[in-house]
C-alpha cells in the first residue's frame, strides 16, 4: 500500500507521468521535462523579481519626493497641528467641566426624582413583605412553644441581635 501512495504523491507533484493501459498503470519520467519545468519556473521568478524591484524603486522615489515636500512645508504644518492639539485639549477640559456641572444639577432633574420615588416605593414594599414574614414566623414560634413568652423572647434576642429592643421587639428604622 505504501508504494501506491508514494507513486500517487509523485504523480500529484508532477514528477512522474501515469498512463492507464488495460488493467495496469504505467509510470514514466523524463529528466528533460523536469529540467524544462525548472527553467520555466526560474524564468517566471526572475521576471517577478524585476517587477518587484521596479515597484520598490518607484515607491522609494515617491517617498523621497513626499519627504522633500514635507520639509518645505514643515514649520507651518507643525504650528497648525500644535494649535489643533491645544484647541482639542481645551475643548476636552470644557466638556469635562460641563459634565461635572450637569452632575451637580442631577438632583433637580424630574426624571431622576421620579426614578428615586419609584425606588423608595419598591423598598417600602420589600420592607413590608419581610416584616409580614417576621410576624408570621413569630406566630409560628408561639404555636410551637405553646405560648412560652420567655422562649420566644430568647429566640428574638438571638435572631435580631442589636436590632432587638427588650419588651418591644424590633426597633423602628429611622
């Protein structure tokens, strides 16, 4: 099987010729054909090299011409660039100052006020829901302890920590 693959590779690369005659394949190669192919490839590469060298020479000439033109214009263009950079920096600083000033007025923005009111309402609803959950759990605890107030107070103290006020339960948030 390796010989067949090797012959196929040589055929694909053009090193040998294959002819099917009857049920067999006949292979042959002429050194003069290979030499002719190499010479042809060499000629193409030399031609391509010459074209690339011409193109490079033209580009070098253009670069030199452009460089001489810039040297003649140099000082005036540099001044204009420096002026534009200073103007850009000044405009950038002014934009930053205006954004800061706009941030200072954000508290009076009607959209911001509406958003904050909506946030406050959502927080109030969440607080009410958790307060209801706490009262439900306290009621369940009373049922489990059969109304033992000392046990309920002990659990409250443990769970609430600093938020617990003796005799009152949870302290009011201010």
